[in-house]
C-alpha cells in the first residue's frame, strides 16, 4: 500500500507531501468526502510515509516500519473502525490511554479513525480533549462521509481535507486495465458508482452484477410494454436479491434517467446504458411525465425499504406504478 496505488486525488496527495517536506504536518486531519472514493487509502499511505524509517515523501516499502505497517502490526499505528456501526466511548477511552504512552519505534504515533461520524456524542467529547491538547508525537486522521454528525468543536480542531469523486475516465481506465472490463462495462460502472473507486472495483469483481442488470432491464421492458404477468412473476427475483436491492433500484433509476435523456437529445454521451440504445429507443414512447413519475416512485421505494417498510409490498407497488395506465 502506498500513494501509487491510489486513483485520483493527486492534488491532495501533493499537499500532504508538501506538508511533510515543509515540516508542517498537522496534528489532526479530517478527511471528508463520499464513501469509497479513496479517503482511507490516502490516510493509510500518509500514515505509512510518516512512520517509514527513510522519512521520505513516500513509504520505502522495505524498511522494518513499512513491513510492520503492511502486516498491520506496527506498534505506533492504530486504525479504529466502527463495530456494528458504532465507535464506542470505551474504544475512544482505550485509545486515549494508549496515546499517552510515547511511541515505541518511531518519532510519531498515528491514529486513523475510519467512519469517525459513528462516534457517539460521549466518544466525540472524549476525543475532543486530546484534539485540543495532543501530545507532540501524535497525528490523528479522522475519516468521514458525513461530517454533519461530528460536533463542530471537533471539526474546528482539524485541518479539513475535502475529497471529491474520482473522474470517470480514471476509473474506466482502471477497470479496463486491471479488471478486464470492456469499455462499455467500465463506462457503465464508473457512472453508476458516481466516482467511487471502491464500489467500482466491487462491482467489477461481482460475478452477477451484469446479469442482475440484464434481468432488471428485462423486467422493466416487459412491464412498460404492458405485460401484467411480469409484475407477479418477477417478485421472486426481487426477493432473492433483497441484499442487493439498493443496487437494483439504482439500475432502475439510471435506466429511466437515461430514457429521459434519450427522449430529449437522442443518443448522447450523457447516457450511461450506452450498450442498450435500441432498448431505450423501444421504450421512448413513454411520455416524460410518466417517466418522471416512475423515477419519483423508485426513489420513494428506496427510502421505504431503508425504513423497513414491507419489502414485497413496496416492490409490488413500484412495479404496478411502472405500468402505463
Ligand atoms: Zn519504509
């Protein structure tokens, strides 16, 4: 693990390297940005660099410190992650205690707290004291995709580094080169995940993502063409794929979004489902109001399912609404 494995975020990495070069490393950072875009990769590479015996602008990958870091047993590095969506006060108390002991092998002690917004108020207040007066050898990197859930006093103690989604072109290149995706597949995934490198890789590795997409598009096509039986026959598909329902609903959302674009401007670079132009053409008889209505209902269904409203009923209602009336 080092900076070379990271896709995008060049400016951020350059700034961090400059901070090392100018000896202006902050005691506490807040890496903020959407999920799975590479914040943790950058944090870990930065931490590894700071601990490396060579003390350069990137980890040497061969010293004792780098090897221990890669094996996750560096005594001066701690990665805190939520357990069951929670970072407890107890975990933070333990961490603070361990931070009061000077580093064993390096000049620094580095703590990365992933999904730091999962700390409750008590845990955050506990950490705040350390952020206000950190021991000189401590560097803390908080990572979050939802800084709204962090108390303002924590944020104000940190140097905030804002991460943005990675450009689609870069993700496409990665998926083509390292994950054997065709240009069309890579393009679809990169848009579908909205610049999330992590999710793009997961979908590229998933054996059935594209078959689920095919099945979903077939169901949509049957329904909008008036095949009433499909609604009831497809319930099994939705029940079997309950775990990936968010993904499937996104497939539906992007499909109808594409249909709107297709109706508006025809074949366009803005269309994500570029390999399905003829199918979009076949469905372009749907009127714009109807498509907007379907999109709205699909978003509602997504929210209902998150709130644990009856799964099967929500799906059936959504599919029934898709029918032209
Ligand atoms: Zn090293």
